[in-house]
């Protein structure tokens, strides 16, 4: 048996990290939220506050639940502030070097029995595990965006992940009220292996002039019953993240069918990253 999880550390207070902290505190876990600066942590806390207020207005939680859940989340300014955590989930930028550096610097601050997880959406769990001092206690726990709404969490073992870590993680996801699905450690796992080539194809469809942004999104919303059109979804995920995932697929599977669309590359080079920069396929300014 693995350790019982009571306190969860989250590294990265952005879109995914704040969502993970949110659902963990709603489920009664103590949360320690870390990012590069006090400003980023505070921005993450403000996002959580806003999303919990939305849940109160929808009647999903009470105002008292919101207050206690917010109190359970404490800022962690340094990795030493994560020292009491039973599990630390990394949700930093989708960049292998950034993630490896975090794990190397983080591990000396943790208890020897603490688990370490990554929310990577595409990078090899086995390779990331090798940057830690505990590959057997390392696992991929991949949440979907928006985390408070999406039911699925992908669970991915690295080559060395032990059964106790897998079982504890599965139980943890269950306590969050979510459903886990097992994926093998292949580039982009299951959801993004299927979803991102679809989004990339939508961008090619735009690039080749087959349809306008609005036509492509309307076609897929009303023609395939997707809740969002693929270009709207790309803006929502972040075009930099979409490009990173396509690059991991392209390099990892060495197949030209995963070649990132040149238009996606150009938008990222322009700094048009979607909603977070207020400009992507749509203009949010
Ligand atoms: N926090 C809390 N609640 C939220 C929320 C948030 N951030 N965002 C939306 N909600 C809630 C709303 O309050 C609403 O609740 P009720 O059903 O109780 O009314 C519900 O979610 C639906 O929201 P809205 O009515 O505002 O809007 P919508 O009906 O258009 O749904 C959506 C929004 C849930 C995001 C929907 O458009 C959707 O499912 N889109 C697709 C999302 C998707 O595909 N995500 C996967 C991305 S890929 C990924 O994450 C993997 C990766 O690694 C890149």
C-alpha cells in the first residue's frame, strides 16, 4: 500500500495548476500552491476564487464550502514549503527542460516517501522520472482543461512506477470525484494523441483556405456536436501548448502526419497564444 494522501503540492499556478489546486481543495485535501513568483501564485488564487464563486452561483457548492476550500490552499514560496506534501503534482509549462529542472531541484525538499506526479500532456513519463531521485514513486496524472469541469484524468505509469504509487494515485483521482483511465507511456498518451491531430488538421483547413475560422468551428460544433469548435478549443488550450504537443508527436512517432501546421508555428512565433494573450484564432481584446 502507498501512503495516504492528505496534503497535495501543486507546482504551477496557471490554467492547469490552479484548476488542480481548486479540485483538490474542494475534495478536502490541504493544498500548497507554488509558482515562480508571489504575483503568479496570487493570480492563481484569484482564478480559483473566481471559479469557486461561479460554482457557488450555480449551486454546485455553498458559500461556506468555498470559504473552507480557499482556506485549505496555502502559498508555497519555496520548494521547502512543499516538504510536508504526500504528493506534489507538477503543472508547469509544457517544456521538457523546464520540467526536468523542477524535479531535480524539488526532490531534495521532499520526504523520501512522497510521490511526485506530472500533469504533462505529452512528454515521456519515463524520461521525466529519470530527473527525479524516485522514479518508482513518479507517475503521470493528466487532468483536462477546465479541470473543475472535465471528468477524465489520464493515469500514466513510467517504466519504473511501482504498484503502490499507481494504486494511491488511482484512489486519489477517485476521491476528487473524477474518472481515471490508464494510458501507456507513448507520446501524448490517449486524449491528445487523438485530439491534437484533429486540431492541427483544423488549422491546416484554415491555412489551405477550405473555410474561415467561423466556418470551421461552426462545422465541427453543429456537424459533429463538439462543445467547442477546434480553433476555439486551440485558443482555449493555448497555441504554444498545442504546438509543443504536436512537436512531441512528430518527433516521438517520426511520422509526417503529425507535422505541426505552419500557421500554428507562425501564430506562436507572433506571440498569439490564444485566450491567455488575448489573441489567437479569435481576438479577445
Ligand atoms: N471552473 C468551474 N466551473 C466551470 C469552469 C471553470 N473554469 N468553466 C466552466 N465551468 C462550468 C460552468 O459553471 C457550467 O456549470 P453548470 O453546468 O453547472 O451550469 C459548466 O461548466 C458549463 O460552462 P458554461 O455554461 O460556461 O459554458 P459551456 O456550456 O460552453 O461549457 C466548456 C464550457 C465546459 C469548457 C465546454 O465548452 C467544453 O466542454 N469544451 C471542450 C473542453 C475540452 O475539450 N477540454 C479538453 C481540452 S484538451 C485537454 O485539456 C488536454 C490537454 O492536455 C491539452
